[in-house]
C-alpha cells in the first residue's frame, strides 16, 4: 500500500488564514452587536455583579475588539506565508476565500443563529469546486512539463540560464582568439616588412 501524500505547507497556511479571517469577522461583529450586551448581563450576574453594569460590558467589548485585531494580524501573517510557499497566488487566494466562507457560515449559525439559504450554499459549493479545478489543472500542467523535459520548470529555467552563461563564455573566448590571431598576423607582416627593408639597404 502506498503511503498517504503529506499536505503541502502552503495549503495548511491558506486554510488556517481563512479560518482566522472568519474569526476576525465574528469578533468584529461581537464588538458592536446587541448580543454582547445580553452576554455581559449574564456574565455579570454569574460573577455577582449588577446586570446593568456598563463597565463589564465595555470590558467585554474591548476584549472582543482586541481579539479582532489579533486574529486580523495572524490572518495576514499566515496568508503572506502561504503566498511565499505556494507556486500560484491564485490557488492561495481561492483556498483562503473558500475556508473563510465555510467557517463564517458555521460560526454564524452557531453564535448568531443565522440561517443560510440554499442559494448561499450553492455559491459556496461552486467556489470550492472551482478551487479544486484550478488546483488540478495547474498540477496537470506541471506534470506535463516534467514528462516532456524530464525536469521541473524552475530547474529548467535555471538550466537555460546556465546554458546561456556558458554560451556567452564561449563567445568571449572565440572573440579573444580571433583578436590574438589578428595581432599575430600584424606582427608577422611587420617583421617581414622590416626584413625586406634591411635586405634593400644591404644591397
């Protein structure tokens, strides 16, 4: 049995960054929504405080705002890392957006009791399907290049660059040899001319 192929690192970073973007949106919404007010009243009663305490509500909203900034920074860090590792920025963007949509839908239903219509799920399914098609198409193109040339595209580019450098070195050596041959011919002609002049003087 063949061992399972490990997932590429960029894919993990892209999915995680999309999930962080979804949590970022949730915490941003909790910073201003009325749901936070009801949560603060319940928590204040649990800790033996007055349910109408505005200070506790402000602290809770400030916590959500801080989490919003934190997940936003983490999301951009992971997304940038995924772009650095991946060979295609399109694939990273599509995977990031797909993960963001799906996690946002789940969190919206769990936290805010939102109902997603069938058209929304159809659009999400089309988005995921498109990301799979793009990924397979690029992998197929890469496999075709490797089957034709026997090397990966990046290595082929490096080899082409090396061949170009070798060709330039050959051209330089060829030009240098031609210059040396011309100098030798000029010297020979000059020496023969001097010998003829000496013979003429002696006569």
